[in-house]
């Protein structure tokens, strides 16, 4: 899944980057108006802060998974369309699946606040919720249920994928912070934009791998010709 998703990502940057930039427009808007306050959670001995910029970026990255799913499934099935049709379909899926993305983020954040492990468990269960919503045209509850069903029996592998992406995100953010400290001392605005660009690139890769995961799980459970997958080409 990781190898196939990575290969798809780098071969289709011309489609992925415009959709990614559109998905992250709210995150750049938050930077532009200099909102950097935080949600604060007091859990007794532990106090957690999640900044608006980080939360907005997370929601945008989750939404992006829906925007990339149709193009990735068409690629895997060999059902290519022209660039304009793929771009329009991706944008439509991006906006249509916003409620599923918001619900998924809320569930994972609540789980993480409950001492981390429930949040990680929910993240693995919801790994293919956005591709399910985009490809199968499912609503909020249907997409969440579908993801629970498809990921059953594969959640440990999905957790390993999440850990890889978490490590990659930390490494990229550290590299950007280090480079910025030498190139633009004190340039907090530049640093915020640079980090957001890094988040766009990583989120595009995550979305590509999530779409491939959805395709592989559907194929393993129901066969490549399942009706829900072929809906992506209607």
C-alpha cells in the first residue's frame, strides 16, 4: 500500500497539487489573519493545547483524502479520463465529504485526549472513511461504518502506516524549522507558510496511500469488480 500510494503520488502531482492547494485554502487563511490561539484542555495533571493553525491543517489534510480518492481509484482500475474531468470530480468529492472529515477529526481528537491509545485506535478504524465517502457516495454514518468494516483485521498494519507518516511529519517540520532559523531569523510568518507547504505535501502522500488502502481492502474482501468501486467511473 505504501509503495503503490507513493508511486501514484509522484506520478500524478499535476492533479494532486491543485486539489491539495484548494483543500488547504482555509489553513492559509488562518495564517493570513494571524490566528494562533489554542484550544486548551485541562485534564488534571496534564494540560493540552491544540492551536487553531494545527487543527485547521489537520481538518484540511483529512478532507484532502476525499479529493484524491476518485483519481487514485481510476488510476488503479486503468479507467483514465482527461485532466479536466478528474480535477472537477476531485474538487466535488473534496467539498461533499467535509462533514465526514470533521466528524473523523472530532472522534480522533477526543480519543487522543482520553490518554492517546483510544485516539490511535479510532484513527486506524477511520483510515478509509473518506475514500468510502467519496467513492461510494456514503453519508456520515455510512462512511464511518464502512471504514470500521473494511479495516477489521488490518488495523495493526494501518497503525504502522500511521506511525510512519507521524515520524515523517515530525522530521519534515524539524527540517523546516531548522532551515528557517538559518535562512530567515525571526521570520515567523515565513515559517508558518513553510510548515503549511510541508503539511500539504505530506497530506497528499497520506491521501494517496489511504485511497490505495481502500482499493486493496475492497479487493481483498469483495473482489476488484465490486459495484462500489465501479461507481467511481460513473
